[in-house]
């Protein structure tokens, strides 16, 4: 391959060529339409096993109606940052609903989960503090953690003994995820709460993938694991996954929220999410709380998929959530498999480094309550018997690479 000509200070071409050579180059694909559990690309219909729309709400008529009514009432934008005039009664009502649903004193809304995570770490952690986080945490947490003046330690995935040996009393913050985005497994929250309580450190959960899916009324991973919300100082969740809209929140004590209102730069210096969007999220929460039937259906689909895939010899992760990764190993093989499924009308994304550790490329299959049993059967039939040699997470190197798709 010809070396790209370097035309400026940033060697963009070389970086792109390097990714292409390693089968790691990313492309975007423009989708059409919006039907839960389905996808249209270039006028062809696919079953969608790649979205995080776990309850099939992204296309729900009541949420769309609430969004439209919100636009009629508040307009399309919020017009300003929240401390200027961007904070409306719709935002306030959503904060109150979230606080009551999740059992926290107060809540603050953010435009997305990426900025919510970064805002919290940046606002809290100074030079004298310590940050401990799971090595499989999301890119937003890893990247901000590595840029802060405080010392960050990444503990082995869900390795509580390693965390316990690293903790220093009363020095900072432990952060982990409810459901890990690329693996679908859960962190042990009772143990995390115990370690945080014992060591006098704060604890934060990123429950982007547990909210709406797990626990009574979809209250998330803490509720599913029966961990009292009061034992976790900071709860973060997103609206763009099971809730089917977009945006995020941070919840905790009133003092925490007052502090973030004053010191969280991503909050203070950013135009607030449209009030209409807050109206849509409030409607979504109403539906999510009442969606036990959808969650039961989803659980059945998950069990059906796991049983079928295991019988076909595929290596499954330790996940009882809608995120069901099939470990493949090599990026080229993951891409080929995704391509083969696509040819059969099934949309499954190959996830490659640096999103996941080197050697653990995978098909990240996500299930939705919008799927039917026959959709799962079609996926299993298309996958067919596994012909790959075994790979495992533990065998892989541990790059410090960021986790993003
Ligand atoms: C675990 C986790 N945290 C945070 C985020 C970021 O959320 P958002 O998409 O709202 O920026 C994601 C989304 O991909 C995620 O998977």
C-alpha cells in the first residue's frame, strides 16, 4: 500500500490508512425510516439486532405525540443554556419524575450521557483525589479520567479483590457500569457499595444499559440487584437507549445537584436539551414503568437466543441482558460474519478494537421487545453452527483504548 502524503501537522491520512490496514476503519451507514426492531438501508429491509432500543419505544406513538405536543408548547429548541433561560417547567417536571422513580433526592439533565459522565468527573475530581474505575467502563469515563489531574486506577473487569486492594480511605470516587455496554454483564453492586462504604469513598453507577430494562418498573441495575439507591452517591442514566429518546441525567443528593449546577462545565456552558425532548422522555418513563409485559417478553427472547446460540456452539458472554455478544476474536472475521448476516437481511454490527480489547472482536447482538420469537429463530438460522476456534476475553491483551463504537 502506498504511504499517504502528509499535508499538514496532523497526519490524518496515515491514521486512516493504518486503520484500514488493520480492518479497523469505520464508516457510517445512513438508515431510512423508523420501525422498532427493523431497519431500512438503501431501500432494503433488515431485522435490526444492533440498536439499543431495548423496549422498542423509539417509534412509540405516545412518545412521538408527547414530543410534538412539547414542540407546540415550547418550540423546537430551548434557546439557551439552563442557567440563562433554557431551563423550563418541562425540564423541571422530568427531573422530579426521575428523582421519584429512582429514589434519589435530586436530578440534573444533560444533553447526552457522554457529557454527563465527563461533567461529573471533571467537576468533582481535583489533584488530591483518586479515581477507581472498571477497565471496561465507557470511553466517556476512561477518557475524562485519564485527562484529570487526579490519579486514576483501572481495576480488572468486575474484580472486587483488585479494587479492594487499590482503595485508599476517603480519597475519591469509584465508578462502574450497571450493565456493560459491549459485554452485557452486570457489575456486583452490593459488593461495590460495601467497599465504597467501608473505605469512605463515593460510588457512581453509569446505568445507561440497565435503566428501563432491569428491575421492578425498569428502575435499573440497582433495583434489580436490590441495592438501596442511598448506598450509591451518583446515578447516571441515558434516555437514548431503552427510553427511546435521547439525553441523560445525573441523580443524587440535593447538594450534589446544586454543586453540579454551579461547577459542571458541560451543563453550565451548553444549550439545554429542547423542552419538547423532556416532554417526550417524561412520557417514555410513564410507559417504561408500566412495561413489565415487554420486559418479560424480552427475557423470553434472551433465553431463546442464548439456548439456541449455545446449541449451535457459539461462545456466549455472561449476560442475561439484551446485549448478547458473540465473541469472534479477529476483526476481519467479525466483519465477514456481519456481512454474511447482512446478505441474509439481518443487521448485526461487528465491534472491533479499540471499542473492545484486541483479540476480542465480536458480533454485538442486541435484542428488543419489538422482536418476535420468529425473528430470533431467523437470526439463529442465519448464524448457523459456529465454526470458529474458541477465544476469550481473558486471552486478550488489555489495551487502554477507548470504548466507543
Ligand atoms: C455505558 C455508556 N455510558 C454512556 C454512554 C453515552 O451516552 P450517550 O449516547 O447518551 O452519549 C453510552 C452510550 O453509548 C454507554 O454505552
